[in-house]
C-alpha cells in the first residue's frame, strides 16, 4: 500500500511540474521574460525561489521513499541554475522512482518511522501516518509553491496543467467541446 500511495502520486505531480516548466520557459521567451527572471522569482521575500522549490519537490519524494526503505536515491545538494538543470533534477527523480518496486517500501503500514527536523524536533509515526501526515503534504507544498511562482510571474497555467495526469482517467466523450 505504501508504494501505491507514494510512487504514482510523486510521478504524476513531477511529470505535471515538468510540463509546467516547459510552458513557463516558452511563455517567457514569447513575452520577454528571461530565464533568469523566472529562476529568481519567489512568492514572498522569506520564501524560496523557483529552483529551490523544484529541488525540494524532488527531495521530498526521494526522502520519503528512502525513509520507507528504498536505497540509492540521487542527491541534489544545490539548486539548479537553469530550466534544463531543473528538468534534469525532475528526470533523475522520476528515473529513481521508476526503479522502486513495492517490495522496497514494504507492506507493514504500522511499522515505526522516525524523522527529525534541523531544529531538533523529532517525530515518531507509523509508516502510514508518515505518508499521510508528512511525506505527501510536504511534497505537495513545494509542488504548489513552484506552480504559484510561475503563475505569479504571469505564466498562463491552469488546473489542467497542475493535474494534467488526470486525463488518463477521463471517460471518453465527456470532455467539454472546444
């Protein structure tokens, strides 16, 4: 169950994020908004810029599956300095996630998971509670922050860009007409 709750969610959101970055770069080129402007963009002075949100999105997915038992995750110590480098971080994360099978994460949802924050706080949860209460919310926080930064800059993203993976579930004949 841990695998089915994490890996597909991470893969879906990261693929959507990659598409959003493509759209942002193309929009920037068409609207005289340079790549460096987009890279420096942030929502508030005390929030991280776009490349950090991308690195944290990837990192949250990698940390979660590693904490649950997977091994060999790539490490992104630094923020990307270009859109190509952000796309590379996403691609490397997706490649790692694709290599993680259900056995790597185990099937004991009740097993203890411990993690600590840099400020010294330590949390003790079951594996299922860790996924539900920390891993997925933290991941989506950074996914949404990256999306919001691009929207804030004027990139014409919408819900279809955020949840583009839902199209695989669309019932034929139910899409709105043009």
